[in-house]
C-alpha cells in the first residue's frame, strides 16, 4: 500500500528534490514508466537507474527519476 503523505504533486524543490516519493509502476515504455502515487496522481518517471522494472513494482522517485525499488512489507 502506498502512503498518500508524499505525492507526485508535492511542491518541494525540484532542483534538490527534497522528497522521495513512492510510486507504483502502471506501464513501461523503454526507459520510462507511467507511475501512480498513493492518491492517484500519475507521472512519467525515468527508470533506467533501477532497471529492470515491472508493472506493479514500487519505486522511490526523486525529481522524476526512480532511485530505488521498495519491497512491500507484508504483515
């Protein structure tokens, strides 16, 4: 489950990207993926740094770039 506390519409500094936003991959096209945050906002994210990526993966994004994969905690 994605937390709605950090979203793609966060108005922090894009240059220093002061927030890491968790998103779920909706679709993939080359080195870019359409991703959705916890409240339903969608955006294109560059994923070449964390490839390979699959639909359904949860990524941590920073300034429109995926910087890591997040494993879901199952309780």
